[in-house]
C-alpha cells in the first residue's frame, strides 16, 4: 500500500503550538485503534508516533525543543491513561 495516500500535502507546523496540536491529533486518533489500552501500549504508541514525526522532519520548523517534546509526550501518556482508565504500574 502506498503510504503517501495517507499523508497531508499541506505545510508542516510552523510554531510550537501547531507542532503540539499535530502530535496531539495523531496520538489521539491512533489511540482509538488500540485493542488493549494499557500502560505499555500507550507508552509505546506515543513514543512511536512522536519519533516518527521527528524522523520525518515534521517538527523542524516548529522551534520546539527536545526537552519540550519529552514534556509533551509525558502529558499525552498521562492523559491517555486517564481517558482509558489505566492504572499505573508500581
């Protein structure tokens, strides 16, 4: 299957806010496809999607730092675990 048919041909994010919004949209949409939302699957999903966006250069014009991306990933994971009522492993 041609991956390009699923890509948006528009501009990449140009600010931190639009970068975070793009990531949030991707993570939220993909999380709906999780068969068993649990700590590991949510953690892996967020890491995989954010790393993919970074590897594709989608955030290169957003002026967001790696430290800020780590903070955003942490927030996404906590929010998704809350949405899916996942208990954190101790």
